C-alpha cells in the first residue's frame, strides 16, 4: 500500500511542513499546515489529508 499523496502541490506541502518543523521546532503543526494550505493553494480535502499525514503516530486526532 502506498501512502504517498496524490498531486504535486500536496507532496510539496508535506515536504515543506517537515522541513519547516525541523528548522523551527517551536512552530506547531496546526500553524504549519495552515501556512502550507495557503502557500500551496490546497483544498479543504487536501488540508484534512495533511492533518492525518503529518501527525505523529502516537498523537490522537
């Protein structure tokens, strides 16, 4: 099973979020996801995917 996101903008957003969180750990994931949605012009459905894709495995929704 492949969990890679479809769509180039979504892939770029995931990479951007991980890079930003690594360079500035004080930024929260919610803020980064919000920024990524604006930066990459993502739809609400894509934003929901990001919430699931970048959440740490031990964190509950």
